[in-house]
C-alpha cells in the first residue's frame, strides 16, 4: 500500500506548470500538475486514456472543439488519441491518471 497526501505535494512556479509523478505502474501513471493562472498544457494527443480530477482552482479543458470548465471536485475523462489542452484560470491543481 502507498499513501500520499496530495495537499502536501502542491507546488507552483511562475515559469511553467509543476508536474510531479505520484506513481508509475505498468498500466497506470499518476501525475499532480500545478498551474499558475494563464499557464497551460498546449494541445497534444496521447495514446492513453486520461482522467483529470480537479483538486483545487479553476481552469478550462478543451478537447476537439468541446470545452469543459475545471473546478474543485470535477472529474473529466478524455479518450486516447483525442487532442486536448488545459488552461488555468486561477491557480489550478489537477490529478492526472494515464491508463495505458
């Protein structure tokens, strides 16, 4: 068993979003991504299904023309091979799970 306190891992940088690998298993990878307002993950396509859980803050996820507000408690599932982009509106903390 492994236990992490996400709140203790939150860290921000004015230069770019901070990504921390929480776990990296054969079929799943977990990342904590912390954004300052205006920072973003540029449009990209991943070969893995993705789950984004907003820990705190507000942002916007765009996927192939669809837009979804990100705010505390929201869980968003993005299928593999779909272009997506995340932009922080306020300080934003996201738990990202990649499913291989």
